[in-house]
């Protein structure tokens, strides 16, 4: 069995075994964290930070978590809504007047959070390097017409959601989303998660390892607009930029530490970020049906997939976080080897989540 390091409450030994099994089989390096209420009951890691398996995955190793970043962006929106600084039922154009162009005056913030704004991608071809130009990307979104009636069609906003929400945050607070997150969320919680990574952290980054094969359903989706190849996550420009849908850097500990706020009624480690009512808003259903992009049946809440009283989302290649508001359980899995076995990921993170639930029995 693969060696892991860290701490694991004996009730959750199955979580340790799930990570060790994954490291023996499909993983190169990975970390797992489980919070129960406000306590970290599992904080373990193992394997290697590089494909050549020469550099061990350490306690402070971080990596790109792709769309798991969306949970951080959505949390920022929920916090601002709870403070009364934005209204999730208000038109996006309330904060971003230019956005009302081309018939988008009825697109609400909750439509963006629920992937029903009709802006799942950019209409005109966008070069990959333009991802790093915030003004250019948001201007294009402000100018284009929605592809569907707001609130009607679920279509995963793979890249656009972060720019849309991020621009609203910028207009409402005067700070970029990455800065707001650092100052108001990660900083107070002491969480090692970054949307826009400074050079001082580069030595801790585990490069992403692109998948060897891709599921036919993923291939059928095409390269995207703009194209975002897996290896882009290892580029310096990607680390420095703020792409709030996809370029967060962290590990399982930091992901779970932040998202556990929702499991704890808005207060974690002595820091109050939300009211209990503000946390409950994450469960408000925005769409239930087949997502036109992913080709899968999904129930979207406010920025997360919801099922019962749990909310979750994952990142391209395998990372995942799930928050259970009833059991006060938060589980996160972050790795560097990407697998693309289907639009909704693979079973490594699911095995960890199921093992965590075993610990509650």
C-alpha cells in the first residue's frame, strides 16, 4: 500500500485507504482533507509532485484545481449577497451597465451562478492567450447576445462564469475577485488557496500531468473557445492571471478549509463569513435537467451542483469538493494526474467521498 503522510482520525481510516489505493493505481500525487464541523479529521497526502516521481508531494504542495475554483468564486458571490453588497436576484447590468447590450438586460446574477444565462461561451473565436486579458474577455461578453432565454437552458459556463461573476465583484467592491477572495476569505481563514498565484509560490506547485486518453464524450465537446489545453495549467502566464472559473491553486486542505464555511453555518475557525441563511442560499435550485454542454442531468444551485442538502463541484481531470449541510461534512480531493473518463470526471474523488461517509456511521 502506498505511503501517505499527515493525520487521520481513526473513524475515517477508510479515507486513508482510499487515497493509498488510488496512489497505488491511478494517481501520481494527491491530497485529501475531511472537515467535520469545524475540525479537520483527515489531512493526508502522498505520492509525487512530478510525473517523473522524483519530488515527493509535501504538506504545502499546491496544484491547479481547474473548475473546483468555481466553488471559491461562487462563495464570494454568496458572501457579498449575504452582506447586501450585491443582489443575486438583480440583473447583472445593475452592477455592470454595459452588460445590458444585445438583449441581456434580463440576465440575473443567479442565472450566471446557475449556468442559465445563455452565455456559456464566446460567440466569436478567441485565441487562448486572450484568457489573460480581463478587459478583452469581459468586453466581449458584454457585447454579445445570449444564446438562449435567461433562466431556461442549462449550459455549463466552463470559462465564462468566472469572468461574469468576477466583473460584477470588481464593479461592486472595487477589487478583483482574486483580491477579494484573498483579503476576505482565504486570508482570514488561513487557507492556502490562490486565484492568481504570485511567483513566490512557484516552487511549491505540482505541475498538472495531462491525461493519456480522453473519453469520446469529451473529445466530442471540441477544444473549446478559447482552446484550453491541459498543459496550459503549467504555464507561468496561467498562474499569474486571474481566471476565476479555472485557475485556482491549492490542495485538499485549503479547498476543504474554505468550503467548510458552508457546512458550519457560515462561521469557521472563529471567522464569520456568512449567516446561516446566507449558507442556505447555495441550495436554491436554478436548473434541473440535461446540461446542453455536458450532456448530463444536473441540478444547479447557486454556483454548485446540489443534491438534497449537499453541494459540490469538481475540476477538470479529477479534483472535487463536496459539502453536506446536514452532517456538517466537507470532503476535498486534489491531485496532479488528470484523467478524462467523462464530462463529470472519474471515480477517484467519489471513492474518497464515499469513504468519508463511512466514517460517520
